[in-house]
C-alpha cells in the first residue's frame, strides 16, 4: 500500500494534522501509531496510508533523513509541514525557512528515495511568518473569539503596564484551551485533548484552506503516482 | 583506524540474492527485524575475511547448529539450492579489495576461487579445490577438505592437515590446531556452541590477560585479577582471598570476559563480529560492556561489527559511543523489501541518537 508521510516538527503538530484529518478527510480512519515512529500518527483509507511523523524541529531535519527513506519499497511520498517562524530570528520567515529546508533536503543521499519531489508547507498559511499557534488563533470559532480578543488582549496590556514580558503565542493558545475546557486540560496528555476537541476549532474556516489544499495535493499525487 | 572493511557485495549467499553496502565503518552496528539478514551479513564477512581457511564453509554450517550431512552445504546458497556461485567482494578503506567465489561442482565437492588485490598477486595464489567427504566414525562426524581435515569432536571443532590414509578417529589423536587459529575475523555468536576454554588457554599462554583485566574491571569493579586453571577462567573478587570460576559470575561478566579475551587475541587490523550482543545481559551492564569493547577494539586496531535489535542496547551504544568521530561509527538498519531484496540503511551517530530520542523506529 502506498504511504504519504508528513514530516512535522513535534507531537503537537502531529496531533493537529490528526485532528484536521478527522474533521476534513472523512475517507481516512485512525490506525494508531505507524511502525516508523512511536510518537507518530497512522491513518488509512482504502488506497493509502498516511503517516505523520514528528522529527524534532527544523534544526534536526538533517538527522531525521531516514524518515524520508522508502524502506519497505511500497511506494512512499513525503512532504514537510513546519513552522515559518519570524523573519529576523535565525533562518526564520517564509523565504529563509523554505530556503533552509530545501538546502537540507538537497544534501540527503537516500538509498530508497520517495517517489515525489518533497514539497514544503510552512505554518500558518505558507505565506505569512508565524507558527502553528497562529493558525490555531485564526480558526478559533466565533463563539470563543472574545476569549482572545478581549480577555487575552487585556491580560497582555496589563502585563505591559506593569513591566511584564509579552507571553508567547504558544502560551496564548494553551491558555485559550484551558479557558474553554477547564484546568483538566493540563492533565496528562491534556494539551492534545484540546487540539482534538472539535468545539475549540472551526475546521471549515477559510484560514485552513491553504493547508487543506496542500495536504489534498499530496494525497492526489500519491493516488495517481505509479 | 588505519584499515577497515568499508564496502561489501554478496551474491547468492544464504538469504542474500544480491546485497551491497558501502557504509561500513570501524564501529558498525547492525539492526533489523528477524530474518532480515543480520547474522548472515556477519557470516559473509567472516567467510570473506577467512576465505583461505578451508574450514570456513563447514564451520558456518556447524555454527548454525546443523549436523554435517551431505546436503548441509546447500544451506549456504540462496534458496538452499546449491546452484550457481556464491560470490563476495569486499573493499577496504585503503582501496585494497578482496574476493571469493564458491560453488558446488558436484554433490560432495566445493570449489573456492580467491581474488585479491593488488591484481599482480592473483597469479601467485593458485585457485584451490576442496573435496568434501562425509562419514561417521565412533559417533564423531568429520569432513575432509582436500588440504585439511576438519573434525567435530564433542564441542570442539578442529582442523588438521589432510591425510587420505587416516580415518576420522585417527585424526582425533593428532594434536591439530583449532580452526580459530590465525583467523583475520572472529565471529562471536549469540548462542555459544563452542568451548571457550581454548581461548582462555591461549590468552594466558600469550600473556595477553593483562590487556583484558582493566577492561573487565569496567564491567565489574570488584574484579581484582583473573587466572586460568587449565580448564576454566577464575576471577579474583572481594578481598582477593578467593577466586571463583567465571561461570558463577553474572552473564554480563561471563560475556564480557569471553568477548574481551577474543578481542585481545584477535590479530591487529582484523575484524570481530558479535551476533546479538545484548543476549543474556541486564540493561545496566550494557553500557559498561560496550565501553570496554570499544576501548579495547580501538587500542588493538580491530574493526567491530555487531548486531542487536534491543532498544536499550542501542541507547547504550549511542551514549557510550559519543566520544568517537562521526566517520568511525555507523548503524545499519537492515530491511528485507519486496522482491526479497535486502537493503542496509545507514545512520551516523548523530542520526541514530536523534532518532532514538525522537522515538523513531530504527530497528
């Protein structure tokens, strides 16, 4: 069976892709974890497997090249879904990060390369600087928008007045999940509970479209590929 | 390391239809699922390295626990067919090459052809043929191989100059050398079938036990000294008043003593192959054993080729091999793909430790 393998930065990114498949790709069912990674996600349709494999960040990509090897020879298609991060930060921003990742891929000497040219998507939308949490903020449903737009904005303003540091985008979204689901979201594996809760996110938001289109394109390439 | 096997091609041998790998390093770890060819790869390296020793095909069959029968050598061929030719070619880091081809010319005869570099030397070494005859005498199995006679007597596996006038039992009376003498590559198996006592005997005769002791103390710091009583290794522990037979020590110490002794006797520039190194070891002993083996192997300029599919052993190897240069180490993940093709995927030290830390499956 053909496999489409998405290499992502961490477990949270893998969980996000898993939630997106549950919401927008009804032909796929979860099958636990793939053979190639204990922390990964395995989904299957009638014609192909999809694996989402965390590789530990963009700086570690070159060490994870074995994740792009078609070890079993069944037909592998690989794509990267990473954070764009901010321009000015080391190798950050859409242009620099894309260049860095392409260069890293070009140094791989694979024994059993994937059947496609490895495609790259950068959070939040392959166009702006940012990270997964920026996309998460974009798809907060209307009924909870005030938690960010009002409560969190006032919290940030208060911190600024009293000389505090601006919190990260990650903590903003973590606190959003806790605000809706309660403190139990911090229990073991809790932060993943938030990502998988369909009430917390608007999966039909136009902001998801670039990622949805990117994933759909990878699946189509694999489907028609030899 | 000055010179090590860097590349290998194997055709028609055991489970390998056609296998190539050019990623070997002075410290090579091999992993993979059951039946992916890990042990066969070690056998092939042993075969190629010791190709001038006529005992080698029989020893490989014997080491797998098979009784020597007329058709036993067929199991060395891909698909157990004894058809065609087994060929192996190795390239060393200094660009010298080594090759051997092997075929059954009829049901009970095998022909070896050797090929070495530099090419000029080939003509000096005549291709030679070993004719194998099998018979049983007083319960002893024996194989005669043209230039030499190999006898299997109890656990011992001995090699004697061939004399067509002698019967199998008469060979047993000759003080022949063991087939482990002067081999360029030593193969330490996971399931011990051979008596290790001759190794200890040679270790003490040569005075090389002094090389082993400090490394054995890595594994168990209570060990004060070692001695040999003509039959087994004795280990001085505690206050030094008592010496215990090695066999009453833990499996980790026994295994360490065996591997380190073999390493100490291995010819410099040679190869030590260890199959399933983790067998019988508690995970806490793995780091110390590995550290000792690597240190002694580097001191003695010996290439280490080791198989394991134990994740704790791999982690221990990853941590304790931190000091080696990247070019010194490789982990090969053996995978049997569709079409019965075996591929070895290489990981350098950084890639292996990263993959282990990220829970990526490397076995």
